[in-house]
C-alpha cells in the first residue's frame, strides 16, 4: 500500500478513503480500507485471466501499455455507476435513436421520464434514490393486441430490482416515479403506493437477463449484443423460459465492455461477453452461486446495483482474498 501511495503521489493523484460497505460483515475500523482513486491503467487488471500492472509509469506510458492490451480482457470491475432503481420501457419495434432519453430526438415517453427524474432531483424530491432509465425492444406480451395499446399511448413499464410491471401513459409517469420511491432501499419503511396510484404486477419470471443491443448508440453493442441475446435465448429450454427471460435493451453504459449483460433481480453486471460464453454464463447464473464466488462470472463482473464503484472493487478484492 505504501508503494502504491508513493506512486500515486508522483502521479499527482490523491487517495480516497473507502469505508467497508454496510452488510459486508467486516468488523473493526472501516477507515483502514483504502482504495486509491486511480485510472484503470494503474490498477492490476481484473477479469478474463489477464493481469498487468503499470505502477510507476508516466501517464503516456500507461496509456500506451493499455492500448496494447487485449480489448476483450480489459478490466471490468468497478465500472458501474451507482443507482438504486431501473426503469425500463417497452418501446415497440421502431429503430432507436442514438440517445433514447434525448429531450428533442429521443423516444417521447423515455425522454419525458428522464426529465421528470431530473426535475425531481433538482427539487430534492427523490431523496437518496438514483434512477436509471432505458428502453426495451419489442413488447412485453408478444401475443397481445399491441397495436391497440400503442395507439392508445399505453406502455409497459418495468421496475427493477422489484421486478414489477406497470402499464402507463406519458401523463402517468410523474405519479409513477413518485410511487417508485416506496420500492427503494432508503424508503423501505414507507407503505406501498396508496389507493388510486397505478398498481404494479409481479413479473412472471424469476430471472431477467438484460442485453445491450443499442447499435445506433455504439457499433460494438450493435454487433455483439443481438447475437449474444439470441444465443442466451437458445440456451433456455421451454421449461426454463417460464422462469428466465432475455430482454434487448438500449444503452446500459460502458460500450467498450460489450457484450454487456445485466441480471435482475440481484442487479449484477457482466461485460466482455461473446456469444460463445452463453451456455456457460446461463448455467452459472442459474446455479444460484454467488457471482463473485464463480470463477467464470467473477472474470466478467463489472459491478452491482446499489453499490458504488469503489465498493465494487472492494467486494471483488475481498472475494478473491477469501478463496
């Protein structure tokens, strides 16, 4: 640690104190856990079995070394921005614009939802809850009369990690976002949404696999994502499809880690996946094993819902020390 801190001092980077995250069972003085806020090129790479360290290098040397590294094995851990609730809206079969949440060129209901959340943030109405918003390709029920629903402006809205489905119009989204607070961890003491609010229905499946396929946002996601999603679905037997569902989603974050996979309800993120990984990934996910205890999953683990980037790295390092 002393050598690392000296290296950071030479590079002009200051260390940040990391407290052991609540619920990890770590006793003692949490201030003893230090994690430097450093660029990924300085930290030993994690994942895909590739390790390299560039301590002591100048920034230009570190960048050169990083460029030579294998892209598929780029470090995944600690690359998920902190959030608590994920709102995903089925937007039909129309092609997505590069930014579905854009105020002018985005998808209206997604854009409206994002604006509502931003306005509420400015007013302090969302408290400590951080929302993430995105789109899902297609329709929730492929066999339903989707034409009638779309014409009426009714959309299927999913909320994770609660795994609830709501049917709402643009005009409903203000009330819907407010009601979502009662499902957020910092607000667990609140009662369910009062009568008169839009009621949510539990999703039929137990496990939800979200794959980024947003090609208009990033070509790599558009190349890898759809094939990965198809292969994940092909791995599911008819019986498994009753409990597991694959969704094709808009931008999740982290293009360079494509293929990106997000698994709910736990909220684990995986990156650097290819179609050939599908069967083994599905097998490991459905085994019930803790993601960081699985050799395969931990190699691709990017982070988890409700945990900030420093805590993600800490959890990863702790899991390796305990094995």
